[in-house]
C-alpha cells in the first residue's frame, strides 16, 4: 500500500517574494483593478500551486488594508497605502472638468497638460470642484493620469433638474450634462414636489460607499416647458439668485432720491449742455450718456457721463455685498436679472431724460479728427435732453436729418475717426451677432431673427472705449521708476503660439490666408478673414474657433494690456449699474483723485478673480437661454423644411445652421440611409463610401426638422437635399 504524501508546507520565503511581486505590480499601476489570474500572468505564476498562492496573498493583502476589493475577487491598491510611497511632488491641485460619463479631467492650478481621471477614481468630486490629485507614474505616449484624493472646495451644492418620485424615495435627474449622478432624496425631504416637476435640490451628504449623493428639495419651480420655470432653472444652474432678499430691498427703499444743493455745488454742472443717452429700445437702465459742446477754438468738448452708483451704494452695505456676490447683471432672452435692486438700476441711478442725475464723468477736448487735446475726470450732475434708442440714431445717421441731428452727426464723425485709428493700431474686429426673439405673452418665441451691430452701436462703443482707455492710462501710466498704484484693469493676453498656429492651419485648409508676422498684420488678417466669411456656412465655426484661439478677457490688478483692442491700458469704467468692477474702478479713481495712498492689491485681486468668474457664468447662462428658445421655436415646426448652411462636421453627424435664425441642429450620419458616410476630418467634410457624395463645411443644404429635445436643448434634422 502506497504511503500518503504529507501536504507540502508552503515556505514563508516564497510567500513573501510573491507578496512583494504583487505589491510592485499594483504600485506601478495603482489605478487598475486586477484579479488573481491577471496578477498570475504578470508575475509568471504558471502552475496551479503558484496561482493558488497568488490568490491567498491577495486575500492577505486585503486584510492588511494594502489592497481594496472593488469587486468580488478584483483588487486595487489602497490609496492610503500608496500615499506612503508618494513623494510630495506627485500631487497637484486643480479644477474638475466632469464629463457626462463620470470620467473627468483636471485643469491644474499651475497650468500645463490636463490630467485624466477615470470614473472610479473621482472620489465623489463634481464639476468645478477644487481638488487634490495624486499623479500616477507617467507612461510612454500616454496622457497624464491620476486619482482624486481630496476635495478642497466644492463648487456648488445646489442642482436643478426633474424629480422622479416613487413610493419611498425620490431622485433628482440633473439638467446639467456635467453632473453624471442622480441625487437620492428621502421621501420626507421632497418638499411636496410632484413627480416630473423641476426642482432645486441641495446635496446634504454623500456616504463613502454610496454611488449617489443624498439631498433635499429646497425649492419647487414648476412643470418643465413653462417659460418662467425654464428661465429660473437656467439661473439656478449657473448659481445666480432668483430674487433679492427682503433686507436688501428694504435698504434700497430707504435710499433718498433727492439731491441736496450742497451736493450739486460740489460737482461740475452739465445740466445746460446738450446731453443724450442711446440704448436698446427695451432698455430700462441707462448708465451712460454723451454730452457735446462747441469750443471757441473750433474743437469739441465731449463728455462721457456714467451713473455715479458709488454715491448711492456705500461700502459694506447690504446692497454692496449683494452686488459683489452677483458681480454682474444677467441678460436672458426675456429678462434682465439686475446686479442692483430695481430702485437703483431703473430709477435712482438710471440716467433718465429730463431728470437731474449724479454722474462720474470723463470729459475730453477733441478735434474733428478724434485727437484728444485735454481731459478731465470727476463728479458731475447732468440732465439728459433726450433718450434715443439705437434705431432712431441709426436713421438720423443714414438720413442726415432729425432731432438733434447736428449733434449726433458730429459725434458720429469723431467716433468714426477713433474707430479707424483703433484698427490701424492693431485692434481686432470680432463680429458679434445677436440672436433675438419675438415672444408672446407667455414667453414662447413667435419668431427669431438676427440683430446686427450698426453705426449707432459703434458710436456709443467708441466713446465708451475712449473713456475706459483714458481712465486706465491716467492711473496706470507712470513716469520714470515710479511704481503704478494698484488698480482694476480689464486685460486680454496674447494668444498662445500653439493655438494660433493650429487656427492658421485650419483656415488655410479652407482657403483663407493669415499673416502672423506682427500684432498689426495678424489683426489685419483677422479683420479681412471676418469680412471674407460673412454670410458663409463656415462663418460661425471660424468665428467660434477664432475666439477660442484667443485668451479670455478678464479683470486683474496686474496690467498686461488688452490685446484684442490693441490698448496698452484698459479698464471698465462705463457700466457700474451692471458690472461690479466698474463700481470699484469709480471708487479707486476718486480715491486717487483725492490724493489717497495706494490700496492693498491682494484685496482687489480677489474682487477681480470673482468678477471674472461670475462674468463667464453670466455669458453661459445667456447662451443657454438662447439655445433653449431656439429649440422651443422649432418645437412646433417638426416636419417643416428649411435651408441652412453646414456649420460643422463630426464623426456623429453634420451640424446645420438654419438661415435667418441661426438655430443649429445635427443631421446624424446614421440617418443618412443612401450610403455609409465617414468623416474626412482633415478636409472638414463627410463622404459617402459607395457613391462619393460629399457634405462639406459651408455647403448650402435643405433639411427637415426631425426631433426637438427641449430638456437637452438639442435639435435633430433630416437631410432633404445637398
């Protein structure tokens, strides 16, 4: 009878060696989850006994908390264990750019390449959060990758969306594409919201092992599709308040509307000088006015008069704190959400005609050729003779006659000279096309149209630019080695060479030439390009990419000039009713006019950063409201046909912009059933594989409206004919 073999005792040395090999594998790939079979292959454990030992060691490492078990039998290195081996330099901080899939990219605070974060390494971070990231070892020809290990600051905790209510609980389905998680809401915290309503929810908790954050309803907006509900949803999405608090409104109500004789005596009096405002027809807040007076030497005295908001909004008041928080007025399709309470924005500060109004003014002695001979800055009182809208002034410019025609035509001539000189100096004439809607009583769009910038718009713009530029020069320009006083500038950096080179290559392929030899030649090339593409299918795409090629204009205390305007010094002085930085510029200018000492630069830099951020949000909110109204406008036109221009191509489909209203939708490639189409990315076209039919950027096409998704603001078209 054969003797039974005693089971072999696995040597401790062998186990320790396997443990070290396994730990090394995970440390080299800390973001990967692996099972025992995958580990066995990596460490060449080929026989069954070795593979069994691998499995045993994995369990031991899990018990020692060196590994995490992400799924049964699948392990990943515990981040806390990893931190013991990570030098301080292997972490960065940055802002989360979250995608709908749950993966994210980190925009590093110190600049440089974005860092990829897989969906299982986001550590409950959300879009816009400031986070700390542990970097993974750099792999050849691979993008930078890391793992979020700390949420330093939450960007937002309130979200808007549609609530789905069941018997025991509810979920908020967020509107935002950047929020990939539904919010779990216990039944007792739904605040009476009904299934399908739009609501605002606040995140209250996010348990470590929970896939979804927990929250509570803080406001019920109403049913989707109602204009008021949708506009409020957009405001909440971009963190703008829906109303002023009672305390702020009460403080505004107590502001005196009277002007004392003493105050009038302290100011330069322009009440007998011709003065006018020019604004959009539907404007209610008039924060700038122009005055004109002939001088005996043949020159003109031209005054740029700006509402003296700083006289009424006192430092550290409730209104001041509210204005700082908002930082800007927001202009949606059907409404203005003002930075200041209505009593101030539309009444006390607004430069309404035939009323005495307090202003902060920039007054220039100018020649007919637009040369500035002298200038003065200070507090004034005005009384506007007439409130014009842009259409009225445009008609006077075109017909050369009308009320106050001589004054308006004189201002137009001088403004035109300023404009010519600005472009000669290298200013870039970025085209701004506004999409406007005619709305019915319930806020639904009846028609959509394009509003063009005309000479009347440029007249006002040129004098506002002059005032902004001259105020910035007055404070910022210094003689010799004298240090400039801290101030709030509006800056615009030079474009990054890599982005500019990519843009030039892009337009070259479309048949347009650019000269990037100098700032002036580049500006001239941009301006010529904008003229050439006007009305063409590629116009929108080229303008969009051109703007993205440029740096973003922003507020800063460190002056670097304004590249797009070709101004070495520039600020925002002219709109304190609707822009908080302008209010601060007024205060600083008066402080320095009074001989005040230099202020603390760091304090004002914080104001600049916050104001720049809120300005970007306001622009995004405005675009969202336009996109929603465009989709709503086409909602009852499903099945109707329109002409349009191909405005973009992608691997998913062809983007078509409808003529006359700029509604942009997609013709999906999968819906083109006459052929199999593929993207020719290099030549900005899609091509049919069998028959060779081409759809190219700029082509005129006829499409049918197929589907409208209002909640996502998406428009789908069908191709009728190229």
